[in-house]
């Protein structure tokens, strides 16, 4: 299975080019670790208002989790199933 990762920067585009996840992975157990790891990459961290901030990552994964009845989820788009 080939998956495309959720890139929230695509949410700024209009029309059919937007990211539409078709596969969700429950990361509830690992969300705190993921946020801590993100904070360690100081050159990549943005202020809370922007995409790329630990706060926006936490909010996005928690909102996505509500879509599939878990605490937090990562969204992927299935591009191709390999036989």
C-alpha cells in the first residue's frame, strides 16, 4: 500500500487539489512523544498560530481523531494498493 502523508499546507489550496485522507492511524498513545520530538527540531518550529507549530500539530491530530472516534489520528491518502 502506498500512502501520502497529511500535509496541512495543502489545505490552503482551493478545489480538488486538497488532501483527502482515506486511511487513518490512531496515534493517541504517541501524540505526546510526537509533540516532544517536534519541539526538539527548533529550526522547524513555528509560533502557535502557524502550521508547523507543536500546538497546531496537536490540534490537527485531535480534530482528525474525532473523525474516526479516537483521541488523535494521522491522516493518509491511499495512492495505490500493491498486490
